[in-house]
């Protein structure tokens, strides 16, 4: 996985100015996929302006590349969304981002002429409990997608009859666990989240840089090792593959 905006000695060739944003981020994502040969780009929707039409722009501008490297199958775009439990000022950015996932699906369906979800996972930073994960999971499944079966008042049309189907029908939510107490409780957080779901696998993002700044490098390494050990035990207990990031 490539994260956006790595440190550079000087402005990278795809940047028009020192602050990388907007159209530069589209080119950065393509560069990550095509030249650095990364499989996945984290698209950061947290704490800054972000282009909600990233799927459409990637497919239209770099058609040849994405004909050969299918977005959602060979290359992956994973959204990092705000956590409304903590980031109140950006709370509704989460809603806007989740509402845009079906639009990206429609664009990919037209481009590939088959059912492919170009975006099907989101990363939730500062995850403190399974409830934070469930709120995102259920908001998307029950409201973003679920509203398609609502019938208009005094009408016989459902929303899906008017606008079309909303897909994918559900998304995966990846917890980004950053605080010491939460990392030590990673097994419980992830286990409680998976308890009522029929998943075959689950990814878990364990922070490294923030714990190092907050608790020191050695403590950060130990926290990650303890969390990894606990998650391995959880995977064996519930028979679900858990893949750490």
C-alpha cells in the first residue's frame, strides 16, 4: 500500500506546487500504480479537500493502463475516511465519501462492462471500539444502499427504479488502531466487530508513527508485536483470516 504525500526532497514531477492537492493527487495515484508498481493506494479523505471523482478521472485519463490493470481487481483504491466519533468538524465528509462509492461503481461498470467494485474498503482512523466500525459499516449498508428500496410518496417508483441500483451492497471497514490502550485491546475490538458478520477475512491497520511519537520507538514496536500476537490468536479462534497492515 502506498499512502499519499510521502516526504520528498523537492517537489515531485507530478506536483504543480509544494502542497500536493486536487489534480496532482490523481496523477500521483497513477504514478504509484504504473511506475512504482504498488498494488494499492490509500486515498485520504480525512482533514483536507479531496477529489470525489477519483475513480472516474483515473479510468478516463489513463484508459490504456486501467484496461490492462483492472481497478478493484488488480489495483486497489482504499479510502481513509474521517472518524465522526473524534473528528466532529469533518463528520459529514464521511457521509459524502460513502455516498460516492456507488457512483464510482457505476463508472467502473460502464468502463469494464462488468460488475467490478473499484472501491470496497475504507480505513477508519482512531478506532476506539467495535461500535465505531459498525456505525460506518451499517450506515453504508443500511442507509447508502438500503434507501434504494424506499418508495416515493404517492408514487409507485422506488429510488432504485429512478436512479439505478446502489452497489457494492456492503463495504469492508478497516480499523486503524493508534492509541496504546486500544492497541492492547485490538483483539477485543476486532473480535466484537466480526462477531455478527460472515467474513472470510479482515484487514487491521496498526499505527506505527504516532505511537512512536507518543510513547517512544521501543514502546511502539512492543505495542505492535503484542497486538499482532493477539490478532493471530483471534484469527485461529474464530477461523477468519486477519491481515495486518
